[in-house]
C-alpha cells in the first residue's frame, strides 16, 4: 500500500510539472504570437521571402512563436524538473544542479546570439551567392526559417559544453584528466557536428569549429578549477578535529 501511495504521489507531481510547463509555454506562445509581426523584420533581416500559400503564413508565425516560447520556457521547465527529481538526488547533486542552471541558460542564449549574428548570416549569404551564380533564387519563408533554426539552435546547446563539463566534474562523474585524455575524440565529434550544421565550405566550418574547440578547452580549464576547489575543501575537512 505504501509503495502504491508513493507511486500515485510521484505520478501526481509529474502531472503537475507537465501541466505547469504547458501552461507557461502556452502563455509565452500567445504573447510572442501577438508580437510576431513586429519581430519579422529582425528575423528576416529584410530579405525578400516568398509565401507559397496561405498556410505558410500560419506555419511561419507559429514557428517563430513556438521557437521563442521554447527558449523562454526552458529555465522555468528546468526548475520544475529539478524540484521533481530533487528527492532522488544527493545534497551535493541538488545544490550543484541548481547552481549551474542559470549559467547554462546564459551560455545557451550566448550560443543562439552567436549563431544568429555570425554563423547564420555568413552561411546564408555564401549559399545565396553560390546559387545566384547560375540560378534565380526564390527563398520561401519555410526554407529560410528551417535554415535559421539549423544554424542557431545547435549553437545554443554546444555553447553549454563548458558548464556541462563543470557540472559533471562538480558531481564527481568526470575529472580534468579524463577530459584531457578524451580531447582527440571530443574534437572529432565537434568536427562532425560543425560539418552537419554548416555549409560544405572550409571557411564556414572554421567559423563554427574554432569556437567549439575553444569552448571545450575552456571547459577543461573550468573543470580543473572546480576539481582543485573540491580537493582543497576535502583537505580542509580532513584537518578538522574529530569530535
């Protein structure tokens, strides 16, 4: 009976997390949908885009509102998930997770801005110039938005790498030595990701790949700081007199 009651309470808490997350996302979606008309010049950068039908307007507006709503809702949803899984975490993991959530949000937004202002315009202009050499280009809103998402959202997640490595070090899953030994494998993975999200030209891939390498090295450096701090705290704890 106790196990059934605990399971029922657990499912009830999970349902609350889902309901509150959907409500928050829905409110954000409506707000962004209302102001989408004013954001279009910023997002499209005054490009001449083509609508192939009336439904494209709805897809474009809802795509913009949905993407922005998901980004804004992420911290709130992350906080709800942290509260939900907190009983299963140790005190160390719980404190570390709460501490790194704002940092990971900041890094995610930084990655989005880097993708929007650096990766996307360079890649888009390169492909546009390549196409206009022999063809008359007609860019639809759907293809424009899809390419925009492909070159910005992944950058947001990749910019979280340093703080993810710090968190994994803080909860004693990884060490700086392990990260350093895995450097060549990490570089290969980052190179593959860079090739996927950028056009097949060397310059565009370097624009993405070099920051990714720097982020990984930054993650190793921050991991060393966290690891050394933990060792220092452990030594101080050992020196305390036993009562």
